[in-house]
């Protein structure tokens, strides 16, 4: 029996004046997977995330989370429903310790009702769990300012995890990382997908090949392909518009 998609968009469109940034996009994300979203510059990837998270209201179409219509809900309501987003630019508070950053994320989630039943004494257990997952336990009491770029990305990923969200939207999580750091993040995302569904916007297709179960390809605001990595690599339209193109935007 096929499980219900955790996330769907149905004929989703967004127009900015005469520009169709997203045009009639219908995608489906299965629970417990890592789902990559790729495409050349201007493909509509970030706008798609903005529509899902309520940053933009769609011109037409619907967004469904676990079968419930969340179209046009404000960002705080989308977060409360169980969707968390990590932006490309880290939002780590460098003046705080690693532990304090994660605890702050837990407290914010609790204030938003996702952890409303947690006692304050339980916060510490949740923070330790997250720190161990992102492999920053030994640096829990270090200032976040002392972390390297890859470690800060892991910390922010931990802050997203700390919300308890069921769906994580990650915007270029490997940006600026070394090959070794990308490998570490890839392993971490595969580990995380056992507890939460992960959707990644990413320019690094070799990274997507390594971590993704399913890939959606956008071009000029339209969905041109969706399938396994092997199916995407074999798709002539994808090769023409994206694969083999050096896209760093």
C-alpha cells in the first residue's frame, strides 16, 4: 500500500507581474525520504520553497502537508504545523555557545506549541540528543563563533532539528563547504531522514546523487522531470537544461 505523501503541491503557480516564477508545479514528496530539487539559475527553486513556507502566497494552486491544505498560511502557522526551513545563509548566534543555540531553538519551538508538553528539565535531554545527532556534543560549551563553516552549517541543521519538525526544507546546505564537509553533511542527512523527511534545494548534483532518493527538476518555473537519480540522469530534457552546466548561482 502506498503511503500518503507528506508534502504535495498541486498546479502551484506564482506570478510577479508578467513573470511566472513558478508555473503549474505539481510535486509529491514521500515521507522518510531525502528529496532533491535542482535546476538552473532562475528555475524557481527558492520561490517554490517560499510558497510552501508561506513567505509568498500562490497565484493559483495548492500546498498540502500530510493531506491538509496549508496554502497561503503565514510562516509561523506553517512552522507550527511541523515544517522547518534552513536558509542558505546561517542564522547561528555566534555570541552564544553551541548548546545555547540549540536550546534556544527548542524553547522557540515550545513557545510555538510543538513542545508545549515538555518540562524545562526535559529541554536538556532534547538538546543533548540533537547535539549528538549533529556530532557537536564535544563542542557543546564552545562559542559558536569558534566553529568552522561546516560546523556552523551542522549547528544550524541541529537548530532546525530541535524544532521537532517532520519536514525539513534545506536551502543549499553544502554551500561553501569542502568535499570532506559535504560528505559529512551527506551522511548526516541520510541519518536524519530516518526521523524526518528532508527536501533539499542544491546546485551540487554529485551531492544530490549521493543523498537523494527522489529528484525534482525545475526549469523556467516549470517541473520538467521527477524520479530517481538514474531516471533524472537519463532524461534528455534535464541534460539539455541543467546537467553539465556549471551553475553556481
